[in-house]
C-alpha cells in the first residue's frame, strides 16, 4: 500500500488527484518559513484539519549524545500548528496552555496529547508534568472549548494502575465508541506499561485498567503510541532513549479490549538496527547504544528516532483505509545542533494479511494523495 505512488486521503475533484510529499530529510517549516518547533506530542485530526500539538524546545545545544538534564528540560511551552494537508503548517500559538509559564523555568513539561469528547463537547489535553511524573500517580489534564485553545488546567486525574507514573503519558480515544484511555509506564516495581480507561466525562479513572507489558529490570520501556485497526488495538513501545541520537526500538502488542489481555505480537520487534541486527539487551538505562554497545555514536536504529505517538489519518472518502504513521523524534539531528530544530520521523506503518505490523523501513519521503 505504501509503496504505491499515492495514499488517498480526500475526495477527488473533477477526476484529478493531487499528491503531496512528506519529507523526513528536509526541515519541516511553517507558512512563514520558520522550522516547526513542536516536539514529542501528537497530530490530531478534526473536521478535515490536522492539529499538531507539541513541546516548544529552547534554542539550546545538547551536550553529548544523550540527555544532559538541561537542554529540552526547562522553559518548555506547548505549541499548536494546523494544516489542511499535512505539509503546509501554520503556527497558531507557542503557548496554547499559558499556565505552563508560571513555573516552567524550574518544572519540566512534555508530551501534550489532545482528544475530543463528543459527550461534553470539549477538547482535552493530557500531558506529562514534572509536578507528578516520578512523584505520584497523577496525570495532568487541561480543557478547552476549541481545538485552537487556550487550554486551562483542571484537577489532575489519579491513575489507579500504578503508584508512581514514570516517563510516559499518553491519551488515546477509541474512534468507534469515544471511550478515552490513558497509557503510562510506572516507576514502582515491577516496571510496567498500563492502559486505563476514564469516566465518560474524562474527569477521573473508571477504575478499569490492564497491564500491557512488565519488565523487572532496566532498561525501562517508554514512548510509543496506540492505534485501533479492524477492531484490534495496538500499542507500540520502545527502550528508554533520553534524547539519544540512536533512537529506540519498537515492540508491538495487541488486544481486542484495551483493558483486557495484551499479547506480544509474533515478531514483535519492528525497528531493527540499521545494520539488520537485533538490538542488544542491557541493564543500564539511557546510556548504552543498543545497536552498538561499544560506540555510543555508532550504528543507529533503522528509524533513528524515539517514538512518541501513532498518528491515525482518516480519509474523507468512504471505504478508504486509514493511514497509520509512526511519529517520533530524531534527537540531535538538526544540522545546526539546536534542539528546537531537530527532525521528526514520520513513517507509514504496513500490515500483513493477518494484521501484524511489519518491520519498518526508513523513508526519505513518501507521498499522500489529497483532494
């Protein structure tokens, strides 16, 4: 499907099909020609408009191939860009949640995820907050009457499937029944990933949750994303990266009920090392290149990015398949070394006849067909 010349997303006018190219190697710029600065967030489709919410990183230089606990940690805000076609992006605001400015000079904020609740008519932003991450089981949430914001903080949601949320927090809304789920990893042992449903008004946990994956030692797993395809729910997660330049792997788990039993996909690893080898196992988090244990700046993963989401693109034409896209951050990839200018990796996912996610391949670019 993705090796064809086009992926159909919209209606065809007068029998003419218009194609647009998504590049992973040319800097993504907005309509003013400035590099898009919206990282580790999501792309949310609403009424045929694409909303990109992401963390605004400072124009700082990261010291070394992994995180330095300075660059990318402080003074973060959340930006919104919009696009009709996934290529032409208009900056709407660099502070869609203004309250972050109160203490972001000393508190970290990342991973804005947005969903629409049809029952309340409001938009909800779940995000990782340094007030709660590595501290307790609270999840920060803000609301707005419009996807354009501004968003306003609401009382945090206490998650019940773990005592301490670790480094990952994401929101997934079932496209069929509108139920919202929070996916997170835990700091309290055993280290695990949890999927937990919310009440209909998304104000609190429903009390229903399940464990996706358990690991009793390091590296912990983080990042990833959720999608639903043909009645099956998928979760992708990867090893801890900590702003690493080599990226993370990608393991796939599936379930027919998000708060039921999760099963590791046969051939679960879909992001091999670039030399075709499997990543190594180790017990030191964030400091070892899993594709080249003797050279931290050696071989990268095939997709040299840490995954933060799966983007689901729904076509407007009936009976057309959704497009599902790996959405990750290529840390330390900007030519000028500025973190705010780092590239992202957008990779369409492919499936076999049984619905299994196939091994990913790097794409310099790919083509979408729009109306």
